[in-house]
């Protein structure tokens, strides 16, 4: 019986293909994603576990995971200025995943020059689906793995900036695994 009921992938190889992982998975290729994720955690490959989870979760859930992790892992004082605006835009998109809010996330992310957890979370919302070209231009869909990569990057950077990288990342990964198992309604 599968534990990750909110993940459509049934085999590790499917997620690894999205990541472009060149490593030979051997007999682990056919494992359920949740089993391989636990293997990564037990091996201390936390960064790989974050990227794996970012691709395993559906796009909406991966953006929600990232935005919540960025919010929850932020050291005091809370992000301000453009970072606060980008995080707010991503969280608002999670509440109402409309195209207007998705594009607002992109605009908010564009006001931040350097990589920040909030910027990456807002970009993950923008690249989660829908055309990435201006509304009047021919539609172009984002690469299918982009939202997951950006979301994982947001989580990793938020954990690094928390001052307690490993503990924060383990907490965020546990939250993401809970979403994979129980959905977003999980506490």
C-alpha cells in the first residue's frame, strides 16, 4: 500500500527522470517514491531529498510546501520589503491559484535582485503552470520540472538562512512528506 497518496508517481525512476539524475538507481528504480525518499533521508542526502520531494509532489502542493517553509523557517525579524512582498504573493497564489496571482508572484519576484527564499517561492508559483509569456503573446508552457526545482531551492535556501540548516531542513522535509501522504489539509 502506498503511503504518499497525493503523489501521482509510482516509481522512483519517474521522479529521477524529471530531475535528470544520471546516477544508476539499480534495483531502487522501481521503489515507491516514499521509500526512496526515506533512503535519501537515512543516508543524510538532505539536499537530494529536497529536490526529489520538489519533483514528486504535484506542482500546486510543491509551491505550497515551499511558501510555507519559507514563511515558517524565516529567522526573526520576518522578511521585509520586496522579500515580504514576494512571499506574500506566493502565499496568496496558494490561497487562490489564479493566473492573476501567478503573474503577481512573477512581478514580486522580479523586484528582488539576488536569490532569496521568497523570490524562489514566488518564481515557483509563476512556473507552476500556465503560459510564461505575456498575455498578449503566443502561449508558452514552463518546463515541467521548473516549479519543483525552484520550490526545492526555496526550501534549501530558507533552511540555510534559518541559522540551523540541518534541523530546519529536516523539519521542512517532514512537512513536505506529510503533504505527500495526507495532502495540504494536514497540520
